[in-house]
């Protein structure tokens, strides 16, 4: 009897395993590309533009994924990426464009650097042989650069920003896969006309909506309100929706040089936040103020008083919300206060849009129109 029960149990276990295998999710086979495709002329030419960041950093030992870089760890050269990822040869003809700041640069990335990158991109996209650009970038300010490029680069060709949360040399580093997927996105015909994109952690997001939400986690970048445009899946690049706000070749700011931009500052609202900080911004030359307000974009009473003083001097004020999601709406009270609703833009992106808007106009109705369209 015991032997019969054991036999039945064994049969049941085998059946369960077979059933499990039969219904297990099949992972698409992604065959490695050949070392060199037979006809490389059929592959799109993609510019790999390096602007540094964690993805261009080394750290020792391999478990060091938070305290990397420095003089003791030489930066990753763009050619190293291509050498380390022979799989790229099956996706695109890679042209390297190294735009990294000097290794001994003392100052953090400035607007001058951002304007230089935009100018270079506007030159590159005019070349008919170039079908797309991948820009590697540090993740701290990547979303800001992406949105700026989304507004000022005039093209319908794919521009894809990519970075990593761990150094190139880190154990389980996310850089190699992110870079490979970003090139795949830039080489995809479906990516044309969608503006500047962001590709990390297999998600494809718009430059307008993507936001960094975690300091160290690899799933940090998401579109908070609207989600991803698509995915860099193993078998193919797939899109499910289109961006509807104006961008790149549809932007009134695109294709122009902006050596400088009007000064715009950000004021944060919190319980008892004082208005004198806004007064100081105006005294130091601010032409616009972005208020990161509580709830649905509300300043404090003291900040409201300072806003009125600022407006009397011609300063434009835009309201955004510190809630990390949701729109700042056009209400009668806000309209009466002559404060422009910032929609669902993060304050740092609203700042960029207001800076560009102020190069054209200081009319509040026109600026409101711009915030409604971008």
C-alpha cells in the first residue's frame, strides 16, 4: 500500500512539473547578432554621443555601486562601450561623438553645456545619413536636459537619452543593457516623430513626462501621470501611444540658438514658507518665478504677498505642485491672481519652458497658451 501511494505521488509530481513547464511563460529567443552583419549598409547610422554620467564611470571593487568615479577610476571612453557591446553591430552603424566636459572640470554641468549639446544635435540631424542620436547622460539632471532638447532640437529623427544607476563596472550594472536598448530604440522606425525619448530599465518614456523618482534604484525613471510610451522588449521595440504635446520639429522654439536664457527661479512652498525668498529672487534679477506649491499648487500667505510685489515689477509667476503628480488647473482664483497654471510639469521643467517662453513674450495670455500646448 505504501509503495502504491509513493508511486501515485511520484506520478502526480511529474504531471505537475510537466503541466507547469507547458504553461510557463515563454521568453522570446533573442539570437545574438553576428559579429559583423553581411550588409552593414542596410543598418541605420546612429550617433552615440557621450556626456558622461554614471554610465561612463568605473568603480572598484565591482560591489562599489555608490562611491565610484574620482581620479583613481578613469572614465569609460565611448569606444569602450562599443567594444564591450559587440551586439550593437547587429543593430546600427555607430558613430561616436564625445561631448564630455573635461575630466578635471571643477564646475558642474551648466546651461552653456546644455546649449552646446543642443547646437551640436541641430547640426547632426541635418545630415541625411544620420538616422538617430543616443545621448548618454548623468541621471541627476537627465530629465531636464531631455525636456530642453525636446523643445529646441528641430527634427523628427529619434533622439534617445540613456544613463545608468550603477557604474559601467558594477556587479549587475544596468548600463550595458540600457545602452543597448537605447540604440535599438533610436534605430527603430517606430520611434520617428515622437520627440526626445528616454530609455532605461526597458521603459520608453517621453522627455516631457519622465521623472527620476528614486536615488539609487534601477527602476527610478517613470512617467508619473501618464506611464510609458512603450517598451524595449527582448524581441522588438514596441510603442502603445503617441505624445500629444508639441515638441522638436513642431516646437516654436526649435532650431534656434539660445546663448543665454532669462533668469527664472523656483520657490518651494511649505508651512510658514516666507515671502522674502521670492523678494530676494526678484532683487537678484529673476524675470520669472516657478512656485512649487502645496496641494494643487498653492503658495503660502507670505509667498502670495511677495508674488504680488514681484508681478508689479513685471515678473511672470507659474504654479506647479509638489505632489509629484496631477495637474495645476486654471481656476478663477488663480486667473484673478494672474498666476499661470503649470499643468503637470515638474518645477524644473516648468522653469525651462518659462525661460524659453520669455525669449518670445512677457504677455501672460501668450505664456498661458504655451503652457497649455507644451
